[in-house]
């Protein structure tokens, strides 16, 4: 026989006896065994493919998470800068008013007058405290 597979099959079948079974049973068992191995290989390949897909999805999710985190950080920094500018402008609007009232001579005399009024009250309180301690 020219075909190697056919020659090997013929030699194998010549070596079997009746107790091994009929040619048909032996051939059908061998055929089913080959089919089962093929199916197992396909299932293994599908399982490997599913694992690869899952790993790919996990890797993509990780990359997206990092990209979103970086984008969020950038947006937060930009927002921080905008708020800082707005707060600075707000203070610039109100600080001149506050400083100009502090520099006002009328305001200074009011403050000096309040300080002078508080000194006698403070000394009276200190005297009362000292007498209370002495008793």
C-alpha cells in the first residue's frame, strides 16, 4: 500500500483477534476517540481564547481607568486654577474698600477713641479682680 496510514491500519487490523472485537467495533471506537480528542482540543482552544479575551478586557479596563484618572486629575487642576482666579478677583474688589477705610483719618480717630475708653474700664476690672483675690 502506498498510503502510510492505510498500511498501518491494515497491519493493526491483521494483529487483532476475535476477543478484541470486530473490525467495525474497533474502527468505530478509534474514530470516536479521534473525534473526542479533536473536540477536547477545540474546547481547550475556546477556553484559552476566553481566557485571552478576559485578560484583554482586564488590560483595556486598566488602561481606561488610568486614562480617566489622569483626565480627572487634569480637570481638577484646571478647575482649581479657575476658582483661585475667581477668589483672587473677588478679594481684589473688596480689599481696596477695606484698606481705604483703615487709612481714613476719621476711622483712625474712632479706633483711637475706642482704645482710650477701654483703658479705664480695663484698669477698673483689674482692681476689682485684685480686691477679690485679697479677700
